[in-house]
C-alpha cells in the first residue's frame, strides 16, 4: 500500500492530500486510464506458451525447399 501511495504522491508532484478534490480525482482517473492502456508487468506473469507440434510445418518447409531446388535446377516437368 505504501508503494501505491508513493507512486500517487510522485505523480501528483508532491502529496496527493495537497490537491483539491477535483484535481485528485482527475489525477487518479488519468493514472487508472494509463494503467489500463499499458498494463503492468504482473499482466504477463501468468501467461504461458503451449507446446506446439511442428513436424507438419517442418514437412511443408522441406517439401517447399525441394520444389524450389527443382525449379532452380530446371527439373520440373
């Protein structure tokens, strides 16, 4: 909680309690909008990558490589 207070105070250019109610609301609203736009590092912590089988892709790349080699050598009928 003290980290949030420190960040808010820093963003307000001093202490948040020195702001008027209208200015404090505007500052907090801007901070909330900014955090939604850019997210936080914690947003990425729970994301995982699933293992994907690439054998089919490897086969396609090999077939394409063979086809390009055949075209380059003029072996295509």
